[in-house]
């Protein structure tokens, strides 16, 4: 139980610190700008990584997701066809 108390106190203190930090409009604007810049940087990095993998002939995360969706659709179709055959 002591660990939960410590975790709760830590979260509470962190929340107060963030609230105090963001209470100043200029500071909040700077934080928002920094977060936005980080997000844009991550997007650029993700695109560069995807392009690199594509150029190396390695499947990207999106490729794996697409294949997973296709496999799921095929499994559903097979189940449907199997049910049809069983009814006949």
C-alpha cells in the first residue's frame, strides 16, 4: 500500500508543478510551441524512416498493418464460405 501512496503523492506533486508552470500564459505558449515542434519533428522522422525502409526494400509498419487487415478480411471470407458449405 505504501507504493500506491507514494505514486499518488508523486502524481499530485507533478500535477501541481505542471499547473504552476502553465499558469503563466507566456510560459504555456512556449511549452505549446515546443510540443508542436517536437510533434512536427517526430512526423518528419517517421516519414524519413519509412522512406529509408522503402528504399532498402524492407516493409514498413504501414505495410504490416495493411497485410494484417488483408489477412483478417481473408479469414472472415473463409469462415463465411465454410459456414455456407456446412449448411449445404
